[in-house]
């Protein structure tokens, strides 16, 4: 036997042994993908290893009422794919025992780019996000400890979790939160007419273009492209209602009075009603708010004051064009993608 | 002879290959041992034994208080060796819970040697308040986590009191950012005799905590019987309590 053959054989042997430690290859190719004009996602998964199985398990939990105390409410009860994972167009969502919350369910997409969660940004990480609805008494009213116990004693889930995390592990909070974060992070909406325009696949018509120009003039200070939010908190001049102080409760600063997270306007036509409490039923009402009904709160955002006037100067014609442009943000591929469906 | 060499090469390679599968290797020196950190709880200046479900009178506010829950985080334990270097316990998070008598914390596998100080963080470091889903003592299922305003509840004290207008009191103290951050790091020196770890003895460090100190600069229960958000009150109450935790003794 020549030395080179011997070395070759030895090497082969080593590769086989090393290879046996590696996870199955095609798992690795399952990844968060997005267009080149999107920024880097904020969530980088870290210790949470993204796999197809993990994503699928997260999806099962998202659609399964087992997560709630009495198995009546699932995440999808309030976050419906057909409305870009906003509620079924109700103003305030209905949770367990028919109880109502105080805020409108936001849509769910491009969450891996969110720097915080909830209308007031109180939640600082996508992985801990589900703890809030799961334990909220008017939403799912379950404890994390009981949910862990339920899933451990459920044969299907017990096996499913072991398939994802390994046979010598037991379901725990972190595993539940990891797979839900995998599902939520992969909800990418990037195929609206606007995206096709950005990719050079279509051209905007005259009205869309005119609307786009008005939008860039007055709206992108907050609803910044390409995600249509800059993730900041602003007071956009809504009337104070129902004791909802917005972000003020969070770090307890008065300057935060009535500041809410700038929502993305992707898919906005499908996510009515609008604002943190769903007070406006139509986009036309939203535009009327910006042009004529702003409340001059002391901390009203400066970009909503133009030439000493409060409000955005929009003619009825401007509003029509804006509405045409906003429709280009609908992503029909996203709301019908079977990868995200039940 | 040639074949013998070849087999040796194969064995070496396969051993290398196999060992590279192991995620981590634990280096355990022969003399390493566990250290116990025992936190004894006492009440007021008389320092009587503090337990749940027993009525105490607060020496300053005169409130009668019966505690039903008393739990708090202790983290990032470190031991200073006589040569000046520090042993930092990896993944060091505990909940001290008077409800389950978990007041004796075990620090496993401390390298053999002599130690002069222990460093303790009361509360949870800010990094772990912003790092997503955690396990063990930091799992949200311990109900020491605020879901609506992410962050750990560093200390929970609840109970009943005839002096409170509602009949009970609820203090969930926390907040990890800015000037009202609650977590506090303290170092306790053991004095003249060092703590010895040589694998042959049960080394223990004893601290004494006094829950009455929460109300050393706080309103009485008639004025304020609940606080469940971060802020200056949480900061004041937790710091009087943490600062009152003192070193008692060690034994080797």
C-alpha cells in the first residue's frame, strides 16, 4: 500500500467520522431571504438555530388553540393570514371568554426587522414576544409553566419537539419561544406591486407615480422605505382616548405622551381598521386625520407641522393619488402563501 | 511494520475526529469542589427568623405584615482567589425563594484553591434582560418576567396586611436600564480566614438578608401598598434591601 493511498484512506475515514456530527445538509439551506434593497434584519437568530422543522413546529403552535388556557384561542384567532396577520378587521380583538383587549391587533410581517414589539414598543425581543399574548388574561390566559406541561404530555408535540431539538431534551419555554420566533421571522412580505417596481419588473402608472411623490414628500419621515416604518415612536396628533398614554407608560417619560410605534404601511389596505385602537375604519379617514384633524399635542411630531401650519396640506386630489399608491403596497403572494397558511 | 504505522495513523485520526464531535469539554481539576451560598433571612432590628405566612410588625412603619411570596434573583457569582484572580461561575442565575426554601445556592465545580471574597449581583444583568428566550432560573415560566414591558422582575414581595387599604401588598421590583436600574453588584470579604476548596470539605458562605429593609426609605402600606413597574420607588426599595444584605461567616 503506497503512503498516499494510506493517507487518503485515513482522511476519508476522518471525513466520515466528522461528517456524522453534522446535521442534515438541506436543513441549512432553509433561510430567511429578502430582496437586496431591504436592510439587514435586526433579529439574527443567535442561539436559535433556524430549520425547516423548527419553522413548521412554530407554525403548528401558532395555529393551535392548545396554547390558550381552555383551548379556544390560537394566535391566528387575532392574526389572520388573509389580512396580513392582522385581526379579522375588528377594532379590538376578542380573546378568551369573549373578553376584549384595549388595542387593535397589528399585522405581522417583516418582524425580523422590528427593533421592538407592540404599539408602545414595550417588548424588546422577538423571542419573548409570545409570552405577552399567552399569559395575558384577556387573550390566552395561560401560564408558561402550564403550557410547557401541556406540550410535554401531548404525544404529538412531545415527539415533534424532540425531532427539532434532539431526543435528550425536554420541551421548555425556550424551545417554545424559539420555534415561534422562527415562524414569525420568516413571515416576509416582499412581493407587492411596489416591490415589483423596485425590482424593475413593472412600472408605476401616472396616478401611482403621483401618489408615490406625495408619499415621499409627506410620509416617509416616519413610514420610511422600503419597510414603510422607521420603527420610531411618534405622536401623530390623535385625540387622547381610553386612558391610553402609549409609550409614556414604558420608560415613564412625559415627552412620550401618546407616542406609538410607526406601523408599516405594507398591506395596509387589508389591515383596517387603523391606528392603535382601530379608531379609523378607512384609509380616507386616516388621510383626513393627517390633513385636517390633528390635535396639537405639545409633543406632536415636528414633521406634522408644515410652514407654521399644523397638519399635512393634502388636497382631495392628492388624497386620491395617495390611496392609489397605498394599494401598490398590497402583497397578495404573502397573504396566500401556503408556507404560512394553516 | 508499515501496516502497523497505518493503523496508528488511523487510530489517531479517528480519535481526533470523534473528540471534535464533543460540544465542550469540562476541565475538572482534581481538587475542585462545590461551594454553598446560604442566605439566611431575618426580620427587623431584632433579627428574628423570617419565614412566610407569619405576621411581623415593621419596626419603622409599624405595619403588620404577613408575607406569602418572597423571591428574588441572585446572579453572576464570582470568587476572588488569594492570588487576586477571579473565578466566574458560568451561567450563574438563581432565584432565592422562601416559598420553596431555596435559599441555599450551590456553586458547582469551583477550582481548588483559597478564596477571599465573593461578588454577587442582586437582580439580573442588563444583557440578559434584552437577549430573548432563556432557560433555567431565567425561564419566563418562573413568573419573574414582565411580558408587557420586557424585563425580569428582580424581586417579588407579596402578602397581606391590615394596614393596607386593600388588605394586601404587592411589590414587583425591577427595571434594568438608566438611572433607576435595580440590579446591584456587591462584594463581600471573608475577613482573615480564606475559604478553602480542596474537594474534601463543604465550603459554605453565609449571608444575612433582612426583608424589613425594603421599607427603610419607603412609604407605609396605607400610603403605598403596591408597585409593579420600574421607577424611582422600585430603585429605592430594592437598594435599601440589597445594601442591607451582609456577610455573616464562612465555614470550611
